[in-house]
């Protein structure tokens, strides 16, 4: 695939680098003390305005008692205090009883409808703005992958290219693991802490559990995966796996968010829920997990949102996801992606390969397919 990418880039014209991505209130004499518009705009009623007798009587009563009336507890029909019968629609005005509500219905109808209309518009605007802010965070370029703690090269995305060591809690690349084994004459020692690798399934789980007990997010996620697949003599238990994934996710493990998304997307031990799956894929993608980003692109593509799908795939290619590159290539062939966008994707993936590739890793991959680090 590396040779194909180089060939494709030569065929394309390179593109410039760039980042992936209220009107005045109607204070008519018919309105008493409070209206829907006043509540929506957070304004107060001028007790001295208006010419009707109820208002005058109310002001006199207020002067005599020296009390400060709460407009929200005043009957919109007769002006009496302690009204607690609320308008069923707008919930903004009160009445003494059902009779007052009925008498005031005609006068209040227009205000009520106007309030509901404006409230709906405000809610729609808030939702639109929230969606915009969410997209800003969603489509940011995520953090770069971690480096191998031994060779300091970027860790490959492919699972067989790395291995988590329960002895020291480090994730090490396959190249360093093989190189140490070769140097030690085949001895299975941890390249980082030099502790012998467990020989039995029982020992593997026992060592992993020690890391789980101290709150190691990677170990917790690994144990969840073992329960999900029934590995190392553990029973296949999706419920236990999901519990561990959630625990690891609370500690910020990006792969755990992806695993939770897969659990809900596939319906493994739970009711299938694509919305929940998409939610957890978003959390994983924003933390930099490329396969989760690729899945989000697929969601958008299936919904007919080609531009959003392309934006996701352009980001996941930077993270080393080969499936996203294939999708962009298909988009380009169908005329749904520009030549510049395809060239940008090719360069991004080639850069990723350059950051993970080494002669040591190549030698390990040639020795054992379990050490493959490039698809």
C-alpha cells in the first residue's frame, strides 16, 4: 500500500497545506400588571401606568399596606394577589381561579401565542448554536498518538504493531519487543522492565489484575476486551466487559470509548443503539482514535451527508486509518472529492507511515505476522 500511495501522489497536483478541517413591548391599557412578552424579556411592569380601576385600586392598596407586590402572583384578569392558577400553555400568567382565566382568555390569547412563538424561536436558536459549538470541537484536529517508550517512534494504529505489558503498564511497539527477544537469545523478557513474560493464562490474568487494582486505564480496557472475547480462559461476558469499558472511559481511555461504541453498535449483550454508539465514537474521535472517526464518517455517509463524511475521513487519515483513505479515493473517483482533497489525504497517510516505519519494525514483521504494524 505504501508504494501505491507514493505513485498516486506523483499523479496528483499537490494542494496547499491547511487545517482539516426584540421589538418594543405593547403596553396597552388592556394588559394588567404582567404579560407574556414582559416575562420573556425579563422586564417589570410600571405600576403607575394604565387607566383601569383595578390598577388604581391595587396601587392604593399597595400604598396603604406598604407591601411590594410580586407581579408573578397577581391575577392577570382582576389584579388580586396570591393568584396560583397558571395559564396551561405559556405558564407565564396567573389567575385567581378558572373563572378569571376564562374571562381573560380572549385578551390573553394573542400574548400567549406570541410568547410561545418567540420561546420556540429562542430554543431553536440555542439548539443551533449548541450544534455549531459541538461541531467546532468535533472537527478539531485531535492529539497525536503516543510514542513507544523505548524507540520513541510513533506507535502504529494496527493492533498487532503494539503490545501492552502488564508488568510495567507500558505499551511497546512490536519492533522493540522482537529486537529484545533477538538480543536475549529468545528469552521472553519485557523490553522495558526486564520482567519475564507470564507463561500461563492464569499468570497473565493475575498480573493484569494487579494493574487493574491500581486503576490503570489500559489494563482495565484490556481486561474488558478479554471478557468480551472470552480470552485467556475467561468466560465470554459482555456485561462485565461493558462495565470495565465504562470504568476505563471514566479514566480517559480513548480506546474504551470506541469499545463502548462497538458494544452498542453491534448490540453485544445490550440492545442495539446507534445513537449511543455514535455518541461514544465522537468521544473517542475527539481524543484522537482514528477508527472511531472513520465510523463517524460512515454514519454521515449513510445519512447522505457527504461533506461531513469527507471531513471525518480527512482527519482519520492523519491518524493512520487506511479505510478512510480508501473511502476518500472512492469519493474522488466518483467526483465527490476534489483532486486537492485526495492529494492531501495521500500526503497525510504517507506522513503517518513515515512516522511509524523503521527497519527494526520491518524485521519484526518479516519474522512473525503477529508483529505486523502496517496494513
